[in-house]
């Protein structure tokens, strides 16, 4: 999928169109996060990424964010939190499995 980067100011939509579009995108982001956590949970037992693999993954993500015109620092912070949350969820599941 080819992305042309953020829209130019001369391409902006009317506010009511933009806010409805933003809400739809926000809901898609939440849906994708839910799918990602579900997939991560189902594959976590099979394989955990090494630090080097995570660094390589983050390098690819940072590069893609730059290409898309998304602030790289924002994406890096988001990804760090995403990984921390996934690790915490996996730890909770492991603790439940041990205690059951």
C-alpha cells in the first residue's frame, strides 16, 4: 500500500468531514491494537523476540514512520509503551497459569 504522507494544508477537508474521519480512524486504531494484542498473546508462547530482533523491528518501524511523515519520536514512544504493555499482559497470563 502506497502512502503519500500527511495531507497538505490546501487539501484539507471541512471540519465536520475531518472530525468524522478522525473518529473513524481512531476506532480503526483501537481495533488494530485489539487484533495485535490478540495475535501477540497467541504467538507469545511460541516465541519471544530477542533484544536484537526488537531493535531491528523498531528500526524498520521508525524508518516507515519517517517515510509516512509521522513524528518518529512519537512512534518510538508509542512502540516502547506497546511492547511494555504486551510484556505486562503476557506476565499476567503466565502468573495466572502458574497459580491455576
